[in-house]
């Protein structure tokens, strides 16, 4: 995907170290269209997890951050970039999750982003 110069761009990544007791984590960096300075927006580590879980958690954390910061009040577009084929392939599954009434960790229905 090409970067939209008018969108808030968030790059996310997850990691897992299988040789180190599966220590894991994720991070996200945001760049605003009117300011080239990179800002760390999401970072969390875990004692044990999987790479796919961390890649998805990074995207979820980025979307939560967008919502919490009210980015939609200031900008009309947000792009999330991931190097994970797992994440990229599953982005089209969200409408099916919503239709099946899947719930997030807090027990709330999966929302439209």
C-alpha cells in the first residue's frame, strides 16, 4: 500500500522471541501529515505470547489510540502499516466478525473502525 500524504500514518510491529521463553511485545509509531516527527504511540511487552498475537495486538493498540486521541476530529484518514502477512490477510475478515457478533476482550461487540 502506498502512503497517503494526507493521512495520519501509523506503523506497527509485533515480536516474539521463541528462544527466550517466548518473550513478546509490540510497538507503534505515528507520523502526522503536517509534522514529519515520529511519535511512539503504543508499546507493551509480555512474558509469553505468539508472533501473530503480537502483530494483531499492535494494530488493535493503534486503533485504540486513534479513538482515545480523537484523531477523527482533526484528520479524516488514518493508515496503519504492518509487515505481517497474517494481519494484512485478515483485515478483510472484520465484517464477518461483526456479523457473527464476536466480542473483544472487554466483552463488547467488535466495532466498526
